[in-house]
C-alpha cells in the first residue's frame, strides 16, 4: 500500500512484495541528510517493518509530516538503529530499551497505542516499548547517516502484511483410459 520514495540522497527500489530497499547514495557520509518517505498516510491501524542493511545508523518510523526535515529528530515515533542495536526514538530523544534487532523491528499502531517490537514476523514479535498515540494519519519517514547504509521497509495497513492466499488447483477429472 505505502509507496516509498526518496526525499533526499537515497536510492529506493521496490522488492516486488510491497517492500522497498532504501540506501543512502549522496549527501555527507556520517550526516543524517538522506531520507525516504511514503507518498500516502494511513489513518487507521498501521505497521512498519524494518530490516537494517549495512552497519550505518538510521532513524525510521512514523510521522504526520514526512517533509518536516531529513534529520531523525523530525520523526516523532521511530527506531534508531546502528551498530547492531536498536532502540525506540521519540521526538528526537532516544528511549529505553536498547536491544539487538531479531530479523526485523516493527512499529504497530493499534487500539490507540504504538508498539515497538522486534521479531521475524509480527505474530512472533516481542514488544519492547508501548507508547500512546493521538490517532492522526501517519506517513513513513526516515533519516540515514552512512553512505551505502540503509534498510528494507514495508509500510501499510495490517492487511498489507497478510501472507498471500494460495490458489487451489482446479479439479481435473482423469478417466485413465488409454488407447
């Protein structure tokens, strides 16, 4: 659902399953001056799934204003990820706990709360922090510091993350007659 585009100094490539690979390709190495954002907001329940690529730091999460700035401090609800560790990052302030990401980090908005989670699937993910949510429509937003660093991201409504339904093979009747 949530198409992701470069806002500054990023390469953004779709992976075919609704996810995108975002890599910093310009700007100053070490400066948080690269950003990718979603083109649309989600007004109801929302999920963001992130997987780090490379060791460089990034901040990525949810905002009501994706063009508020290219730095991580402009993203009100996010994860700060780097050097093999992740932590919740809210309105420019790092929060507890610090933990190694287990495959993916997730932000889920549901029932008036934002959950910061980690795990290979949303069903197996473990909550690391829970915060209140005002309920405004939210966009994906990010900021990347290291050239060549980035992440894989998928953003959208929870239904966008449901596994694809397998098609049932059509019934074929074979009579077994040979001539």
